[in-house]
C-alpha cells in the first residue's frame, strides 16, 4: 500500500513529529501545485513562451555505441549560414552525451549559453540557446534535412516574443 492510498506518512521530512494522514486527493493536489510552481519558474527564467529541451534525451544505446557520436549527428558539424541574412552558426563538435560545442555570429560573436543534439524518430535535432546583449534567451530549434543538407526550424526572438521559420545552409 502506498501513500496515495491513504497510508500514514511519518512526517519527519516535513518537520512534523507525529504521523500525518494524507488523502489521495490532497496529495494529488499538492503534487500538481508543486509542478505548476516549478513550471512557472522555468518559463519566467528563460523569457520564452515555452520551455524546450536543452538536454539531449537519454540515448538508448549499448556500451559500444555510447563511446562515439552517431554518424547522423556528426553530419551536423560544420559552418551554417541563415538564408535570410548573414547570421552564422558553427557547430564545432558533439559529444557522446549530445552536448554541442557551438558558436554564433551576427557578424560578431554572440554567446551560446547551451546547445544539445539528439536523434528522434530518425531525425537529427539540435537546440541552441543564445544569451548575450540583445539575445537574452533567444532559441533555435532545428532539424537536419539530409536530402537538402539544411538545418530547418524555428528561431524564438525573446526580446520581441516572436518566432520565425528559418533555414540554415551549409557553407563549410
């Protein structure tokens, strides 16, 4: 029998010296409220309307595959330029956990705060977060199109609270 079934909880973790009976309904409400508070904090901290994953989902690999990056993810490395202007994204490397070493230029360097890449449903995906003057919490969410050798997706411009459809072409 678990705590959600009305079992008596010790209460010591809450600083209560005597046992406390928690009903399944009150426990569910408490868990939901904590979840909403945590979600609100995440959304407020990055300035975007939605929180996108910046950590690569855990890979389901065997020990031999965990040592090296998949050939599909390795195809993301290189220098890319946006089709609508001279914005450049350089993907220098991707480690086995999906962490990306990246640089962004417009035309001067803009700080990349976090970046991650992963495979999902046969598609290579990458998320790049910028955090610099004029770019607080701006976010690229991209997919690699192997047929056209392009990165396609969305750019969230946090200061304007606007999302744009964008395409990066490989330049090197």
